[in-house]
């Protein structure tokens, strides 16, 4: 693991969320909101590594501000996840794909949140490559089923932050 990973405290809700063990739809939504609150992510692309049956993957789309993409190495999991997502009428904004590689199928700096459930073989630097500045990666220990790693991609010094629609209070559309 990269030096950027740091330990985070565990909670039962977070563990259930990350392992996809959400018993009911309402409870799954509640758990998804909890992880999103903990991550501080307000919208954008969420990637769920090890999506399993798709319950957590679907629950992570708490509103229209999120696009969720699940990846799993087991084709049977992908089939089950697709069926579940289709029964909810969410397929499109939530999708899953069979994936076995170590290089994630995303452009640099695209993903806002990566949730890694169970076994996965993606190097930390690859996760950081796809995370947007300020993006969050959360991992769960597959044996203890508790979250044990959190990483936030730092904001690069060479990228200016825009506080307003036109950069800042001066309404100048040019960044520093």
C-alpha cells in the first residue's frame, strides 16, 4: 500500500456498507448515506471495486448527483448485480462490469470516490491516478469486514481553486 493510506476508525454501519451486507433497501440507503457523509463526497463518479451482488453499488446512488460504476472479477456477481440494479430501475446511472485487471478503466483525475470491498488487486498508485484532486478511496479488510484504510488525494499546488463560477469574487474567468 502507498504511504498515502491512513487508518480510520471502524463502525458497524461502515463495515456493513463496505461489504455490501445491507439487509434491506431502506437500511442500504441509510448506510450508503453514512459512507458518503464520512467520505465527504457530494456528487460525481463513484467506483465500487468488488461490487458483489450490486446491493451496495445501487445504494451508493443516493441522488441524481452520482454516477456509480461497479467492477467485479466474478462474472456471476456481475450478472446478479445487473439483475438487482435493473429491478430497481437504476441501470444506466448505476452500472456494473466484469473486470479483472490491475489498471482501472478510467481517465486520470476522474473518480470522486473509490470503495473497495473484499479482495482486489489494484495498486494504491493506480487508485490515486484515477481519483480527482480531493477524491477519496476507502478500503475494507475482507477478513474482519471493517474499514481499515482511507486515502484522500491531495490538491496539486499547480492547480488553482475556483471559489466562484468565474474563478473568484473579481469575476475573472482566468485562473491564477
